[in-house]
C-alpha cells in the first residue's frame, strides 16, 4: 500500500515501536490528523481470546460519555403501540413485517443500528443473511433486543456503541472525532477500555489485552501501554 506524503510526515512525529500512555496517544493522533474532513478516531484492540469458542466471546455495548460525533440512524422492529413509542423516542424508522421486503428485495439499508422487541425477532430472523454480515442484527447483549425501546433509542442517540470480536479476535470501534478535545477523546477511550476489560471471559487465559492501537481515519496508528488496565 502506498502511503501519502502527509501520512509519512505524520509518522515521523512519534516512535512506532513505543507504547504510549492513553493521554499521550490521543494527543499524537489529533496532531497527526491532516485530512480536510473531520476524521473519526478509532480504537483497535487485539484480545488474547479465541472467539470461535462460545465461552471466549467478547461482545457488548457501552455509552461513550461524549458520543461518537456521528448522527446515528435507528430502525426499530416493533408492533402496535411500540411503533408509536419508538417514533416518539426519536427512532428514524419503525415498523414490522412490511419492512422485510424493503430490506430483502430492495436492498434498503439506510440505518446504522437495528433495535427489536423480543416478539419481533422471528421477523428479524428472516433478515439474518442481510443484516448479519453487516453487524446489524439486534442482540440482547448489546441491549438492542428489548421491550424498552425508548431507553434503547435514547442510549444509541447519546453515543452507545456496540463492540464485538472480528474473525482475527480484534475489536474495532470509534471513540470520537478529531474535532473532539483531548479530554473528550480520552474519557471516551477510558470508558470503552474499562468496559472491555470488565467483559473479559472467565475462560480467557494468558494476556487479555494483546495490543491496543488508536488512529484517525487517515493517520498512522499509535500503540497504547496496556499495563495499567490489567
């Protein structure tokens, strides 16, 4: 992959082999962000677990105190009064069976998070092949399968993010925007990493946080010293 001149210049501002304290890493990421748009700051955490085993899965959700800086569109699967409740709580879209062909046949995916009441999971299940690969399937662990749709929507709009392992046992999540202050990014990052440490499976052996890196969309990654989180 050919690196841009800005990327190469930014890389000279820090030691790639060093692991920085989170506050220093955040400051560096902000300093090295040079794109003309407001870049997203992401955390990438490689965990010492094997996600192929059910007892070593790491998945959940956490509300970032300062949000992600992104406007999130929420779709709610519900019926009856729960549809009205969802729309009143700020859902962008809400409905039931009539949404299935729109997603399945028309490829409609103009939403970022899907919430469902438990009695609608049979309907949502028919969309597994479409929503699953995109990480959009509602899940009780993430708080997106619930009768309390108003609270779920409120949390998501306030900055709730879902985290889960990919096939390489890495979690990739946004922790804000480059335009955030260092304090806001740091507080968001600390909230995230504390939640992931708390979610450590009992079956996990050895080093849990293998590596933690933060980076802006177009910038180089900065390693974080994880010793204080163990």
